[in-house]
C-alpha cells in the first residue's frame, strides 16, 4: 500500500510510547562492517597504493591506473556542464562564501593586569582531506560546503577524494574553489589513505565529509587511533522536524517532509502541530505528492519511521522539539521569530513559509554539514572554526611578573607543585637582585 497514514495524538500516549515515537531508526552496529573496515585500513597502511587499486576494482569495478586527476581534466570539466547549472553553482558559491566569511573571529588581545598581556589567535589547519560521496547522485554541493570555509580559513593543503569515475559536477565545484589536488579513490580505503598516507596520497590532519556506513565507520576508527587524524563529525541519516500552526500551508509542509524522506530509508521526518485539521490536510497532500516522486520506495520506508503528531498547544510542540533535537527544524507559524528564542536544540533552523529546508542544502549560504541523531544538544553545524585552531599567547613584563608572582607562588604551593613555584621565584629573585644593585 503506497500511502502514509500516521497521525498520532501526543497526549494519548504514555511516557514509554512518547519516547518510542521520538526514537531514531535503529542503526544496528554491524559487526561485519566494523571488521571489514578494520581490515581495509590495515591493508592500506601496509600495502598503500596497491591496496587502493585492489579495492577500487573490488568495490567500484574500476581499474584505476592513476589516482590523481590531472589539472587539465579538472579545468575542462566546465565544458561538460550546461550554462544554467554552472551559473547556479556559482550563485551558491557566492552565498556560502559570503556567510562563512562573516564567521571570521576577531583576535583577542587584552592586558589582564598591568604588564600581563594575553592573546588568542586563530590559525588554519595545515592539511585537510575532503571526502565527497559518488554514486548515482554525486554530492557536488558538499564540495562547496567544505572547500569554501577551508579556503577562507587559509588551510595550506586541501585534498579531495571521491569514488571513480569522478563526475564533472564535482570537478567543476572543486575547480572554482581552487582545489587542484583530487584523487579518484572512494570508500573506507579513501579515509584510510587520507588518515595514514600512501605513496600517492598524502596524510592529512583532519578529514571532512559524509559517506555510507563504511566511510562513517572508517572515520570513527582512524580518529580513535592515538594521535590519529581528526574528523569533522559522525553524521547519521537525515532528519527534519516541523512546528506548524493553522496559518501554515499544508502543501508546503508535505513537500518539506518528502524532501528529507527521499534522502534514504533511515531518514526520519516529523510534523508537530496543535491543529488536527492541518494534520489531516498535510497527510492528504503528502500522499498526493508521493505519486509523482521517483524515489518512492525509499520514501515509503523512511515514512515508516516518521509521524504527524497532534499536540495540545505550540508550547508542547516546542518542548517536544527541544527533546528531539533535530538536524533540521522548520517553524511554519504566524510569528516564527517569537518561537525562535524558545528553541534550545536544533542544528539548522528555517523560519516561515518561504524557507524550505532545500535552500539550506544548496544555496542560502549556511552549511549543510550538520549534527544528527540528537547531537545538536551539544554539537554545532560545520563552520569556519572547524578548519582552524585557537592558539593562546601570553607575554609579561618584569613588573607584570613581579606583581603576579606572589599569587602564583601561593597557588602553586597549595597544589604542592614546587617546580611551578620555583619557575616564578627564580625570575623574581633575579629581578630583585638586578634592581637592588
């Protein structure tokens, strides 16, 4: 039956049932995936490029003679794209660049007391790896989301990996972001290569980008190694929650729910509204729009994990949303900005009827690499700061050290760290002796 029919009345559920409705699809830890990824990583560490070639044939059915894409191939990629697509990618790039440039942090440079100067500067990560999934829908938009903040941050080396053959859309997006080091390597083996290096692919300091279960597991494993390569986040299936009142457009809501459900069978979408009539209209519209979508089978499976929930009032919608902590939150109410201050947990928020989640995926300017699975309680959307590190600096004058010395000596003595105390005292004794002469 190709219909979705799940309107739930929140206050008719007990606490256990409420918790179950808000639970994400069960991502069972596949021990076979864990074991396979561990073997792939070890083989890449030992065999290097040979392992990459073997895995390319095995997984991608592609006999890769040369991993690195030539600069000529990168440049001519634009010839294979139509003018409208290139123009759209350029507009998205402009907006993403504008928003991320605005995230630049000012330097901190203060004198905490006379003669004690403290600073904080932001330095770029030296070498980063960008992983872009391939397959039937190459995510060239993710190239923009990762490469643009990396460039703004000033990262010295930006290396892109994607499964072969790499689409011209990905190559063009990389080209306009000035990424010239591109390797046609995919899957867990690409993550291993970026983490440990091979004869061809250099080791990086941090890996960014989404991927399938094998890529995600590889990111987890390489980042768990002592002094291992860092990663951006472990992104899970896409999710969307909508808060709506009786002024909302049911067709818009249904379209937004379907736009996220089509990401994959583990996606989850939820509507929260106090209005039963709106819930029914959304349900009818959703089932009508379903018939026109190509990814119908995936959407129907995703909808099994999803729900339209009727609450007592908007305050209850807000409370439920904050507990769920969605990746994407759309607020379609008469005054969405009045609700905004009450939202404490969400990765990316879309206000009003004219802000579909799709704009954030592509071209509004915000980043679409977001915490999922409730991680927005503590974690943030990817941004400029993820491509930088904070460095602290302090500089004291002789007077500044003398004025602060007694405080430090008392604190060090209380913690029974005599060497700490002595590092100060030996200097102050030197200064006192110098000034007394």
